[in-house]
C-alpha cells in the first residue's frame, strides 16, 4: 500500500548537536560576516542549506570502507576500488581522480579552453563558468526557453535548446572544443535533462564532430527523474539509465561531494587517450599522482561505496520525495518557487517575492539574509550576485534571482524541514519590508564567495 508519510530508508546511528541562537546573536553574526552567508561561522547556523556539496551524512558502510583506505602513493588498492566503482556506472577508459569537481573543470578547460573558444552548456554553474572564463574562453548558456520561467511546469526544464545549439555549431564549430550538459541543471533550479534531449545533443555533436561532456554531479537524481517523468522509462533500473546517459557522452566532470555521497572528491573521465594524457600532465602538476589525484585512499573508498548506494531506488525515492515535501509546502503557502521541484534543492523566486527590490540591489541576497536572521537558516543566492558580473566588468541582472535551499543528503529529518517551512512563511509574510543590498567589497571572479555587503537604507 502507498502511504503519504515519507520514511527515511535508514536509521540514525550517531547524532551531532546543533547550537540554538537568538535573533540578536544572528544579527551580530551577519554584521561581522558583511552580510555574506558564506562568511558565517558554521556553529552559528541552525539549519545549513547553503549547499548539498560534501555536507551529507555518510553511511555506516562508507565509514567502514574508510578503514580499508590504503595510502600508498601509487597503485593503491583503494584506487582500483574507486576506478571499478566509477566505471561500473560510467565506463570511460580514462578516469582521473581530483580533490573535487572544480579541479576537474580547471584541468579540462586549461587544456581545451583559451581566447576565442566557446563552451556551450545548458547552464554553466558558478565554478564551471569561472574556470571557462579564466582561460579567456566564452561560457554560453543555451537552456530551453521554459528554463527561464520559474512557474513553467515542463518536466525537463534543464534541456538544451537544440535549435540554438545547431545554429551555434553550424557557425562556430571550429571554435567549440566541447559541448557540456549539466545534469541536473543546478543554476536553473535543479531541473533534469531528458534522455531524448541528450540524444538530440549527441546527434548534433556527431553532425559537427564536437565532443559531448557531462557535468554529472547529480547524475543519480537526473536518472530518477528520467525514470519517473519520461515516456518508456518507468520500468528501468536507475543504474541502466545512468549507463545509457554515459554512453551518449565522450567524457565527464564530477564532484563526488554530490551524488558520490562523499565529503570530498571528484574526477575527470573521457574516451580520448591523447586528451587524457594532457590532462594527467596537469593533474600531476596541480593535484597529485594519477592514482590518487589529491585524495587520500580512504576518500577513494568512501566514494566507491557511495556510488553503489546512490543508485538505490529506495534512497532516490526518499531523496526526491523529501525535497518535494518542502517545495510543495511552500507552493501551498503561496511562496513563489521554481517548479517543478528539483532534485537536490528548492529554489525560492526572490525576484517575484521581492518585486520592489531592483535586481541590481540583489533581492536574492536580501531574502537569504532575512531567512538567516529570522530562523538561523543558511541558504545560497543564485542570481545577480553570483552571475551578474560579466567578464568585461559590467554588471547586469542575471536571468533569474533565486535563493537555493539545498538539502544535504541523509542529514535532516522531517521536523527540521517543517521548521524551515515555518521560517519561510514568516519571512514571506513580511517580504515587502525587506530592503536590498549593495556590494562594498568583492573580487572579480566568484565574488559571491567572499564579497561583503551593506544594507540599503
């Protein structure tokens, strides 16, 4: 029988205390942090929804696997268990371990990027865009039109606009070293990409002889959405869907801190032997030997076990349903969010909720600060702070101003999420009182991590 209550497919084995704070303490912490939630001390945060990256709870079997970690500099048994775990789902012949996903991006784009190059993607995330632009290349987003409409209920709003990609490749294929697809599409609300769309992108890449790579950080969640939403896929096992997705690509970057269920780690994988050799040369200079790549053997073991656990249907059903539980409650409360609800996070539409705040006064930042001040909830602005500064230094409004409530895996219970719902309702009820912010100090690249803000009067 089917019941409405979402049951976590695990029991709690150990617990970590959380520090309760008062609103006055939180206001003081915000002032010290320059109103940047990245600068808060974690102990001053009650519910931490800043990111789902590396913040999940590892399983009993992952912690047991850590005890098998072999720290040999070269050829560790842990490396071979990691390699087997990756290639079981992504059978690329060349797998290059890195300490996290952005290291894989840095290595790849330093080899294939450069001035005059164009890297199309459905939507680049922050570190991907920064690593592309750091080489002098152009990062171009080609998500479908529905992906720019937070209220549109298209089931695969992460899809690539095939007509625009075709037109771009026809004109610029000599300057395009790779086409990227981000699954799920983080910047666009954690929205999935369909198999049909991936096949279409593959066909265009074949037509113009351009490689296709995946930014596959949330590959398991994307595969679950394919199983649940795409015609003809409902009876398939998730690992089989993942392997078909991999078969459509020539390579991938991966942060194992997401659907690897690990606290650290990542990899770069590909078919092209010559490209792999060039990337390994950069790896040795910047990360480590090719059989550990900046990771301890125990980390390789944790990732290998995590890759086995993340494609479990019971886990994925709980993961997607529990995220939807938060999103559906906010929709019922009349709070604008990106719909359909994504896999790893719920995205509040700050531009709609704070329509009185100009995009260049950062409504997403204003809403994120208010959530922390009200209830100790740390979230992340995905909008004009993160994406509004162009490479030429000109600031423009981002396509969307969102606040991401990213849910760490296997970490919070339903009562924690019920508390988040209450805080969101409270802040939304007085949204008209919130004011914007200005940046008083910031670097040019990835400014959202370290910028300091001041409230507008």
